[in-house]
């Protein structure tokens, strides 16, 4: 298994077992980046959006979605 697929599996596991909201946000960001690197833009967008909770401002998921939108145009 190559590194990016291993990173994806590890991030999916971290999302599954996250026990705090901050850990869940970070795990979703790693998973979004892994999907993004694989060109899985739909999945990456979903995870970036999930990593942007409405009660907390985080620039990283916003930038991730913006990169995908630019790539699609």
C-alpha cells in the first residue's frame, strides 16, 4: 500500500475514533488533504466542509474548498 492510501486509512480511523471535537476536526482535515492529493475532489470537499464547524473559524478547510473550486473552473 502506498503512503497516500495508508494516510487515508489512518485518517479514516482517526475520524472514527476521535473523542474530542478538536481531534475530529484535525482528523477530518488530514482526511480531506489525503483525498485532495488523490484527486478525489468530491470526497475532499465533503471532509473540508465537515472540518469547518459553524461555532469555530478555521481557515484551512475554507482554503481547501477554494482550491478545489479553482481546480474545477
